[in-house]
C-alpha cells in the first residue's frame, strides 16, 4: 500500500502509520462501521498504525497516560467494535486537560 500525506498539516507520517484512504480500503463492506469509527479517531488527531492484520489507534497525548485501542482486521462483531472505538476516543480528551506540560 502506498503511503499518503498525513491528514494533520505540518506533521510527517511515520513509516507504519495508516492513511485515511488505506482505512477506507481495508474496512469496507460489512466492516464499514469500523472504518468510519477509525476515521472518526483520525479526525480527533489519534494516530493509526498498521499492526499485522489489523490496526492500533494511539491517543494524541501519548506516554503512560495515553490510551491505545487494537482493532482486528475482521472483527467478529463490527458494530460493537466501532462503538468501543468511538467511546474510547470520546473519553480520552477529558483526560488531556489534566496533563501538565506543553501539548
């Protein structure tokens, strides 16, 4: 898969980061809801990295306080998986206000 420029302006993608186009291609058909949830995470500045058959989502704050979500390439229950991704993404920004230091 060819690498595309990052959605985040001014930030270079790492070698194993996945672009939005690759997410759409990988999660289509009955897994489209999972792809949409991952794209939602990308819109909230989460980092998506390739992890074998699936992907792993990383919180923008990183470090020990950061959250991470693993997503299988073909989840058994796509709707529940998508709901879990959105729930985790929505919970995370609340913690960012409490983290000291520059962001």
